[in-house]
């Protein structure tokens, strides 16, 4: 059965349909989890990410609206929710780990763990740089929402490692959405062209042109 058929049955009260849906799409969850998880690089457990992925898939199953005339295919909608749940879990866990560095080293000491770490990354300059980088990310995220379909956004985010900096090959992206590599490439190019032709794209192109022009003059 297709995802949409299983979703329809589930929303009509058939709980078995949800089990089949989860089983049918579990490979996609594992593929998306691998974008966020690298063995031995952090304290996040892979099983936790998988669980969050399944929760995202179930959220998509509950929220998918058959009456929406502009609805995307279910898997496109599901990938959005799966990524949302996983990335939110990762961001929350990483924040918790950063805060824990400020914990006292013992009950009767004022010294913090950070006092014993040399070359701390969180200097004023680095925080300022981090905020500067986040601003263009938020800006482009808004532009993508205004100009691209959900499928186009998902393909760009996966292919370019948007938000978590871990890229995924077009062939793998295509497997998630059950499309050929060439079809995925066509959608990726179409999405990029939309961004270039948007008002934001023209502004950024002009900024780059003027910057390069100034570099030539002063060099």
C-alpha cells in the first residue's frame, strides 16, 4: 500500500496501518539520522535520534491534511517533521552540554569547569561571529519558505547540508523521495534558479558584484 493509503486508514482509526507505515518508512528515518550522528563525536545516543525520527513520522501521520489542495506527497511532509524532531533534540542536548560546563567543580568551590579548559571557544569574538553567521542562515531560510515548494526546500537542505552542515549525495536524497538521481538533480537546479531570480537573489548578486568591483579597484 502507498503511504497515503496507509495514512488514510490510520486517520480513520486503523492503528495497524500506523505500524505498517512506520515499518515501510523506517529506512528513511535511519538515513536522516545519519545526517546528524557521527560515531564517537558526541554524547548523543543514536537510538535516541531514531526514536525522535519515529516521533516525527508519527506527527506527520497525524497532521497530514488530505483536504489541503496544495498538499505535498506524504513522504515530503514526513521528512520535514522527522528533521524537525531530530534537529530540535540535537540542539536541546547540545545546549544542555554547554550549560553544564558552568557547573561548580565541587560543592564548596566557586571555580567552574570552564576555568580549567584552555583556549575556550566561547570567547566574545567567537560568539559575535556565530551570531553573524546565524543571521544569513535565518535570512535564507525565510527566502526559501517564500519562494520554494516544500519538496524543493527539503532537497536543498539535504543536498547542501543546510542547518547541520552534513551533505547528502543527490542519489541518496532521491532514494528518500523515491526519485531518480536525475529527477532529483532537476528539482535541485530548479530550486536554485528560483532563488537566483527572487528579489533576494538579485540583491545578493548586486552585493557580490559591488564587492568584487571594489576589490579590483583597491588591489
